[in-house]
């Protein structure tokens, strides 16, 4: 059997196959023997149409006539009057600043170990445009004992009482200030030689000092540099001790200046007159100083020039002194770095009153001489690291004639008082200080000095340390609790010895730690607690004079 396969791919092939089939059927119908054929379709029929393409022809009209419209228009102006409605504005008004309340008085009372009472009182007038009056009273005393190096406890009581009244009057172009007061101190000379076997009576070793004082100051109060600027001051001190040694001291100072030569030109005059009635001094001593000066300030530098001329009248003899002074300051980086160099000199006018303020265990009525700081060169720089931090570094070299040193007196076998010995000295000093705020609640201050003494006659610079350091930290906890920690370190010192077996005593360096706490219950009431000498060291502030060891002190403050 002939096998045929028809696969339609388009319409024509299909039509041909149909015709052939009809022809075969017709032939069989006309007497021919039937022919049996089998057709097998292998896949279904899939009709398809081929793509057709349409001719797209659109009529195009070409117009050769172009028409341009001719438009005519007229603008008729009309006046327009708008209606304005004004809303008035309220006048600007400055908000009044709330003025904090002032309290006219302040009271502080406390008590501590070594039987130490303390009291302080201030009273002052309230706000006034032209007048201020006030008074201040302060007292602290101690009635305890101190352990010496021989392990004996001796009475080391002391007391300090101050009282002062003061006032100020402001005029149109000047200010007048006045004050008067009294300062009364007493100590016991307990630091006797440790090798002695003795008992001291409190009455025998007591020393008292009394200072009655008063003063006036008047100065200009204008900002016009072309006008004369002035400041005049005068004060008087009556000073005596328990043994009727008396010192009268009168001081006067006048300073005037005005704008000239692109800067300020002026002069200063000062007078100190001393009258003594003591065992070692009876003749008056007078110092007179004259200092013409010139000063100029610019945005980049400052210049100060002067000549200090001083006359010392002592025991009928006049001694003149001349000191050139100059200082040049540069603003290298404003607010961040300022450097300066200079030269100066002065006559240090020491008195019995000023020396006993430094060392109250002085020989009663001791004669005190002046020191001549002939020349001093210095330089340094200061500024700030940021808005919260500042620094200062300074170095100097000085030539000083007749510098005094404290030495134990040998007239008394106790050695519990000090006399003075003098020497010519070359002194080098380096000073540094850093202050910074840590956040908004904490403040740290660190400062220190290094000293290098070169003496001429003495073996050492007696009682002078080679360096000292002070660190202070304050912390404020939400204005309720205030914490303060103070640390002081003083280096090694030497004291002169009159013993044959030794020439000097070594006073070891010491560290003094103090802690202060304050709790503010309200704006007018607070309580405080203070811990002194936390390490409990009995270091010697002067030879044979150990200080009180650990002590605690507390009290309260109240604003009235």
C-alpha cells in the first residue's frame, strides 16, 4: 500500500489534496474495484497566513496662497484706586530684667578640733547709684596643743580678729573711698629646741600684735583718654606688739596721666614715712619715689616705659636708687597667645609690720632693713587654649642686694624666735599656671614655681624651698553640693644651725591635702565641713615649728 503523507503548509497544497481525493472516489464509483488506502496524519493541521502589506496613500493639498491676519486693538486706560486697611502694630517693649534679691548681711559660724571657734559677719547697704557702706568682722582662734619632734605636746594656740568699716561715694567724674579698722593677732612661741628638757608657760611665750589703720582713695571716673586721669591714696597704720614696740606708718601715693604722643604720659609719686619706738630702732625712716612713665596700646602690641627714682632717708643718710623699667607685649594670636619681655627693679620697703605678717615668731622689736632688687629680667607668654582654659608661663632672673632670711635666734637658749640675716642673691624663677573648666560644673587650677638661689655669704637660702606646687579642684553638683579639694606641696628647705657638730637642719618637703564640702539647703542657708591636713603630717612650716595635724572643721552660713 502506497503510503502518502500530506502536510499542509498553505491553502494551495490543501486544495490540491482535496481534488485528488475526489478524483479517486469518482473512479471507484464507476465500476472499478475499490482501492483501499490508509492515510495517517502525523500532526494536527496548523493553518497560517503570510503577512500582507497595505499601501497607505493620503491626499496632500498644497496651498500657494498665505493669509496674514491683521489684528487691531486699543487699550483704554482707567484709574484704579485700591482700598487699604491698616492694622496698627503694638509698640516694641523691652522686657524688664528680673533683679536678683540682695541680702544686706551674711553670717558664718563654725567650730573645729583643737578647740577652734570661727565666726565671720558682713553687712552692707543694698543697691544704690552713688553710695555704698559696709562692715566686716572675722575671728578665728585655736586652743590646742602640738606635738614636737621630742614627742612632747606644747600649747600652740593662736588667734586672729579683724574688724573693718568701709564706704564709697560716686560723683559725676570721680569716686571717693574710705576705710578704717583694726586687726589683732596673737600667737604662742611654742617651737623651742627639741633637745632641751623644759616646760613652757603660756604667758611667757605669748606674743600679741595690734594694727589700727585707716585710709582714703580718690580717683577719676571717666573714659575719655584726652582728659587727665588721676588716683590719690593715703593711709595710716599704728602697729604695736605685746612688749610695747611701736611703729607708725604713713603712706601716700599719687598718679596722674593723660593722652599724649599717641599714648598715655604721666607720673607717679609715693612716700612712706616710718617712725619706730622699739628696742633696736628709734630713728625715723622715709622713702620717696618718683616715676615718670609712658604707655602705648595698639591692637598688636603694648609698650610701657618708665624710670623709677627712689630715695631712702635713714639715720641722717640719703641713698638714691635708679631703676629702668620697660615692658613690651605682643598679641601673637589674640585671646590665644600673648608674649612679653621686660626689665624692672625696685626698692623693697620692708617694715616690722610686714615681716611679722610673714613670720609672727620674730624677735620682738627687731630692726628691719630694705632689699634692693637692682635688676630683674623677665619674659613669658599667656593666653587660652579655648573659652574654658587659660595658661601662663613666666621666667625671670633677678639681682637682689640685702635680701633677708629667717634664722633661729641664738640669744635665747630656746631658739623659739627668729632674727634676720641678709645676703646678696641671684634668683632665677620659673612660674607656670593652668586653669580649665571641665564641663560646666568642674574647675581645675594648677600652678607651680621653681626657684634657684645663688647666695654670696650664706651657705643656703634659709627657709626658702626649691619649688612649690598647688592644685585646686572644685566641683558643683546642681548648685546644691559643692566639693573642693586642695593639694599643696612645698619642696625641701634648710634652716641654719649654730651647733658645732652641724651647720644646717633639713626641713623635708611636705604635702598638705584639704577637703571642703558645702551643702546649700536654700539660697540663704547652707552647711559646710572642712578636713585639714588629711595625711596627718606634722611637717615644719618653720624650723622647730610643726603644724597641727589632722583636724576637722564644720559650721553653717546664713544670709540675713
